[in-house]
C-alpha cells in the first residue's frame, strides 16, 4: 500500500481510505468489523466516518457508524495503528432536527459538543482528522449549484477556526480538514490560519470521479500549491461507474434502492458517459470500477481515495485497484469522453 503525506503534517496516510457510511444501514456491525479487519490486513490504515453516518441519514441511525468503529477499537485495540477521520455537520436550515436539537452549527459550543460525542462513540481519546462536513454559509454541495442566499446565523470562518484551534491544543483532535468546500472557502480558511496563527487545514474532502471532475477547475491548484490535498469521496459516483444503474436499473439493496432522495448521479447525461467509460474498461480488459478508481488514484492533487463497499467482494476489488496503472491509451480515451460529455454530474 502506498502512503502519502497529509498536508504539511508528518502524518502518513494510506492512498486508499476506508469509507464507512454504510455500516449501520446497509451493513451490520459484524459486516463492518469484517471490513475493518480485511482493510487493515491490506494496509489500509486511514478510515473516514462522520457523526451523520449511517447514510442515508435518519434519526435512528445517527452516530451508528462511529459506534460500530468504537466497538471494533474496544475489541481489537491498536488505536495507534490507525488514522481516523470524522466530521461535524454544518448549518442545515430545516433539516436534521435530531442533531443538537436542530441547531447544529460550526460554532464553538456545537463543535465542542460534537467532538465529545464522537470521542465517546469512537471510544478513543483523540481524533486524527476532524472535518467540517459542509460549510455553515450558503454554498453549493451534494450536486447543487451556488445561489446568492441569506447566510442567516452562519458562523464566521474565523470563529470556527478559533474553536478548532482550541480543540487541537486540548489534544482532542490532531488536525483539521474541510469537506464539500469551494475554492473561496478553502482559501479563506487557509488565509485565516496564516494571518491569525491558528491550526492549518490539511485536507479537502470533496466528490471526485469520472462523472464529476469539477475539483480540477479551481480546487486542484489550491490542493497542490497549499499542500492541502483532496480526500476523494464517491470515486465510483455512488456506484454509478460500475454500470449497475444503467437504463434505470435499481438493484435491490443498493444505495438508490434505499435512499428516497434523488441521486446526484442520476442526471440527463450520466448514462451516456457511464456507458462510454464502462466500454473503455471492457475493451482494455479492465474492471470498470477498478479503472474508475485507478483514475482517481493517479491524480497529483489526491492525498487519499475514499472507497466504500457493501460486500467483501466489492471491498477486495476496490483495494486491488491501488495496484492498477492505466495505460496512455486508456487515459487518452477517458479524456476524449470527458471532452464530449464533461462533468455530467455535479
């Protein structure tokens, strides 16, 4: 397993990160523990979760994934073998009423409470990477476009950063990351860190895959020049790039089968682009999922690729993709499809 530096820190993280959001909904605790055992055997020592998980989010599954991980840690031990990342949600007017009485924000009180709750569920004394799941301010996320809106009681970025800095100084979290962030947001956090002498953001966790390469448009330069690399989530477009959802198919037990929300990858041109990418893989003797993952793995702005699986077979396939190097011919064909059908999903 390849390891890469996390931001400007001395922390080395595996180039493959174990995603966990299905544990507690699509996967049982026993299945989640089996995935953790296998991932660790394969050298995947970087694991990502969130207070909001399992997904799709529900009141009765809130925090379940962290609890499953915590139970594994309590049973297996060896906390120092792992780099564990989790996240706190930002402001979401009218949504998630079960999180801190419906008043979740990225302010000091909320962050302190969220960290304490995550530490308790994870059964650990510290969190290696604490991420802001999405901004407090109005910003595009989860496939939406930005619209000018009243930020209402959104927490100022410097206030959020000061609270996080105090949590780092206390030893409860070690490093800070962003998620679902924009170039403006990332640079504002980085500038505030430098000007105020506060903890520096070390990563940006955004969607990045063959169907959504918008990270390249502005954030890739930020990631490289500021040494604040991408933790790429949804590298298979929520499973879309395997081809299993082509022509409206919704296989039982899949994410689309249990999530009543419309998938951000179910768009007008997603089938055409997916079909083209699957065809490239098959003509070159590649597994479509592994080709899609290998494309993400090779990008110079990617620190780690967050894979998720609901079966051990999927997990093995996804981890094996770390060994695949795409030929120039495959890469050229991928770029041809991207030029013809650029970013069909946001």
